[in-house]
């Protein structure tokens, strides 16, 4: 059986299949929804900042320049989620700084040199939110960002809500803080959180909740009559922080289960999270403190409402045909192509179907599932590992077929024990409409990947397999391995009676844009030859 090697450059030059064009158009529609929602936020937030700086005492022109300066972080976020081409980043940056220069020279009547100095000084004003938000926008840490950061953020939101509630009832501890009370309160806070976490990892019973509520009531009552009592503060703090931790966990669990049901994807959560963090910094930028909370909340709510309304409108136009199914196999190694490959699938294939993959260390963070994250936090990771063939069959059968709110289908992660790994690969291969095999960095020492090749070639028609390699792949060794697999092909295999079998392996160039175009072209061309794409049913 011949093995033919083709270059990604030649594949990238081919016209994209029609289904790929439609998929990219839908991905672009989703990105326009992100841009629109972000723009709504930036404009509304700038208005709040300008109003706040004006009431703080700044001249109207200076207040609105500060409002314009505050938009830098918002513009960064918009392009962090939609502008993956460096040229877009360059145009956006030049446009923002050009706008600031014109604003200072024209309405504020500054000289060009003074305008440049004003722009430089405004960087100090925008630096803090940019430093805080920029790391959260990294795509590679998205599963952790949408997992752990909301957990901490929800806790502080609940704590702020409790503070507002106490202020509403006239309960204040201002002027009562001493070093002893601060240390004791901190220890009591940690104790309340630790007690609640310990109970969560077991089971939260109503009696436990009532006990924490009683401690909070006793502590507040005691503090009201004896305002300097450290014991009262400790009792109330344990109760308050225990209840806050329980409430935070309940909200966090709801978010995780919405993700597991494919209602919300990581990208939508990630996008919303970054704007939420920026919203938390907005009162400080507006110099209004707690008084601007209603306006700040309205900014965030209006932006998110715009996003979900646009995504819902897009979802009504999408095809409701059953999703296609892809099995992604790869060499278990630390290679940068892995995340690039997943980015490409997110923006193309997942518009028409789901992706099944066996989780390994190379994609452990990228493919962290909601239930696996919850199991890790609860100390029950073993419950999500497939240990029997029956468990695997049940897990494969119940994967949700629905689209998420952004129109994408699921990334299905399978955590397998060594005893059932081969059976899971075999079952997924039989169900797959297409199998994508990434052999980047393969050599003869990767016996597991070689064994997976034999399983796939034995159960999947060659016409449904896409083969990828890179410059680090041992080409002569891979050719020999494939030829040996073919000689051991069982008589009952779907490929046993092919008259002119040939495996075409595409060699990736290492250039991001070229490889992304070539891989997408290859995947959709193979899929269209094997089965009509459901994306062709999308109404225009």
C-alpha cells in the first residue's frame, strides 16, 4: 500500500469547500456579536467614567478625555477575542492612539507635543485595568479562567453584597479595627471557608446551613450590643464566610452544569468573565465608589444582553440537522500544534459537528471538562475516569447533540484508564464520520499512537481519515509502520478489499495561517466526499 506525502502549502492554495465557507461565515457572525457587545460596553462604560470624573470636579473636556482613555482596555478585549491577525491589532492600536491625539489637539486645543505627553500620562490611568484583564484574555488558559476565576469572583461578589446589606441596616465596623481584630477576623474568615469546603466535599445538610446562619445572627447581635467583642466578630465571621462559600459553590455548580449541557461554551463564558472583571474596576476609574454601582451594573447587563440576543438570533438561522462527529487522535506530547489545531477546529469544524478526544497531558488544560473540574475541586476525579467498557459505552451514548448558545457543538473529553483505552478508541472510531490523526512529532517510540493507527485503519474507511504530520515526524519510520499495519489488516476490515489503497499524509509547514487553511480544507473536503455536510442546509 503506497503512502503519499503532500505539503500543506499546496493544500492551502486550493479553493475552500462550500461547507467550510459556510462554517467560517457562521464563525464570523459569532465574532461580530462579540464585537457588537464589546462596543456597547466600551461606549456605555466611557459615558459612566466621563460622568463620574465630571462630578468629581474635572473640567468637562478633561473628563471626557479620561473617559476616552478608559476605553483602551475594552478595545484590547474586543481584539483579544476577535483580532487574531497582528495587522488588525496594529490598525486598532494606531486608530486608538490617533483618536486620542485628535481629541487632545482639536477640542482640548493642546499643541501636538503636549498631546503626545497627555497620551503618555493617560497610560498610567488605563494601566491597572489593562494589567489585570490582559492575562485573563489568554486563550490557552481559558478552561482554568472560566473555572477557577469565577469561583473566586463569585465569592467577592457575594461578600460585597453582604457588605451593602449591612450598610443598608446601619451596621458598620468603621473605626473599630485594631491589629488584633484584623488578625482574628482573617483567621475566622479562613476557618469559615475551610469548614464550608470540608462539608461540601462530604455533603451539605440543612442542619449545617442553619448552624452557620445561627452563628452569623449571634455574631451580629453580640457585636451590636458589644461593639469591640473579638469573640462576637469571630463567631459572626465564621458563619458569614461559611454561608458565602456555600452560596458561591451553588452558583458555581450551576454554571458548570450549564456548560456540561452545552448551553454555554468556554468562549462565551471567557468573554463574559473578562468584561465582568473590568466592570468590577469601573467604579474606581469613574471616581464614584459605591454610588455608581447601579450604572456600572447597567453597563455590564446591557452588553451581555446584546451578546445573547445576537447569538440567539444567529441560532435560529442554523441548521438543526444531527451533528457530524469527529474523532481526534494524536501523539501524546507537548507540541504547540495541539492548541493551534484546536483553535482551528473551534472556528470551523465545531460549526457542523462535535469533536471526541481521549484526554492526555498535552491537552489536559485545554480540554478540561466542567464535570472533571467539579470532580477535582470535590476530590472525586476518579469518578470521571472510564474504567469499564460498559461505562464507556454509556458515556459515549449520552453526549448532548445540541448546539451551544454560540452555535458550536461540543468538545467531548474521555478520561480513560489503561484497561479500556483501546476499546474506547475502537468504539469512537466506529461512530465517527471523520477521523483526524495528528502525527506531529511521531517516531517509533510512540507505540500507543501506532496502536491507535492499527485500530483506526481496521475500522474506518480510508476515505474518512485525515492524516497530519509535521517537520519533526519520522517520515520513513511512519511509512514503514503504516505498511506493516496494512499487511496485518484482518480480512473483515472495511479497507481489506480496496482496489487501489493509498494513504495521503499532509505535512504541516509550521506557519500558522498556512497550516490552518490547509487543515480546514483537507477536513471539509474529506467530509464532503464521504457525506453531505449539514451546514449546506443553513438558510441564507
